[in-house]
C-alpha cells in the first residue's frame, strides 16, 4: 500500500547556524513519501550553501526576496 504524500515547507532567512539541523530533521525521517520544499528569503550568509549541500533530496528550492514569512509560506504552497 502506497503511503500518502506529505509536503513539508521550510521558510528561512539568514539562519546558517540552524538550517542544517532543520534539513536533517526532515531528511532523516523513516517516512519516505515526503515532498520537501524550502523557501529562502534571499539569505546573505551561508544558508544557501548548506541547503545546496542537500539539493538532490529537496523537491523545490527557491531563494528570492519576499515580503515576510506569510509571503514565503504562500510561495511554498504555490
């Protein structure tokens, strides 16, 4: 029996200190039918580099300036 698809959206801005822990928390789940979307608000630190380290396991990654957390979540939902 196929497991239902679960979509997880992470929004981030300039959080190189914690983003890798967040990524691994999602990517190391036992549940395998996960669509992982990351929306970055145009980080200027090492956040994008850390995300790109796992890019082959991420369904969609966008990095662009947004109008705040709700705008970023809406981009993820699109």
